[in-house]
C-alpha cells in the first residue's frame, strides 16, 4: 500500500556511512523476502481455504497486530475517516488480496509476485488520469514498457497450463494497490500511515467476512495450510507493515520502497525452493521488463 511519507530527520546515505548504515540493505532485503513469501503462503493455502476465507484469516491476523497503532489515535478518527477507511480497505486490501489468492489457486506463486511489481506503474497512471499529476515522458515510456511486460506475463504457460487468468488477476490487484495508495495519500494523510494501514485492514476484514463465512470450506483445513495462513496474516501482513513503516520513519519512503523491487525475486525464489516451481522464459522476460520499467520510472532525469 502506497502512503505519503511522514516528515523524518535526514538520514545519511549508505555511501556516506558505509559502516553505520549496514543495517539498511539488510532490513530492506529481509522485508522483500517476507513480502515475497506471501505468494508462497497463498499458493500453499489457497486451494484448501478458498480465496475469501484465506483473505479473511489474513486480514484479521494482520489487523490484530496493527490495532495498537490505530487505538493510539482513536480520538482523531471521525465518521468521515471511517467511511474513507472502508473505501480504502475495499480497494487496497480486500479486493487485491482476494485477486491474488484467486490467482494462487490457478498458477505458480511467481506469477502473482511478478504481477505485483506493476503496482508502482499503476500508481503513477492513476495519479495522472484521476488526479491530474504530471508524469513526464520518462514515466510515460516506463508505463508503456511496463504494461507490455504484463502482456508478456499473461501470454506464458507453465507446465502446459495457461496462466493468463492469474496474471490478469495479479495485474488487477496491482491496479487496486495503485488506486488505493492514491486514495490514502489524498484523503487520509491527516492520520499516521501505520494507523491507516491498521484501519484499512480492519475495515477490509469486516467487508470480507460475509463472503468468507458463506464460502468457508466444508472439509477440515489441513494444519500446514493453517500455518501458511497464519504466516500470511501475522508475518507478511501485520509485522511486515509495522516493519515497513518503521523503515519509512528511519530512512524515508523512497528508500524504503526499494524493498518492493525485491518481492518478485524472492517470490520466484521461494516458489522454486519449496515447491519446485520453475522460472519460465516468459516469467523471466516479464519480470525484467516490468521491474526495469519501474526502476527507470523512478530515476530522476
């Protein structure tokens, strides 16, 4: 979820403090590994849970971890905030989580992880189309190239299976992230970002609950799937969000966002290591194209 960066003290760059700032690349890598693991957890648990029950479990556990941050600012939350949090919860959590979980039932974990990397591009597109932000020729070119990578990803096959539905679901989820991030940035910036994250997860859980209850599996869910669902909610959602916003406070949002570039790399690596899912040529090409366009779009002219 994209959020406005709070005002923080200036932190020396890694080039200025090569010894003291060693923890920044370590923490960024760790966060990328945790978020990349979310696609592995979804791939394992989705078939046993189904999309909505898995998403509800993830949201409830993630929100439980972050609720103390929301409780601290409860006196600042108005009815207007509540309505905005429900909208943001639907767009930036409930919908994309469900789309990724649905895709995880149908394609390797790497497909969703690679599609997720288009979030930055969709965020720029939404800001340009809906809010009139200028993007310039560099970002415009990056958008065209990045979205062509999504087309490449959707055109591939894994073990003879068509992965287009899962790839398109992942792209739709990334669009939701981009749209939700813009909504949070413009309409919820008067609340601390981590409290907004807690509120959106809580509201998303409330919205998802009826669908999850209605589609809850009739057969017992295996323990390994429960373990993956717990890891998805506690580790990859609640603790990862808290870790991410702690990083933002220390090094700023632009540097903290580097962790998101590592997500597809770890997503593919974990799927290969634990599930034996191979990296296909189309996945590799799509990953390079999408990630390359994201990096290119973030460079200053």
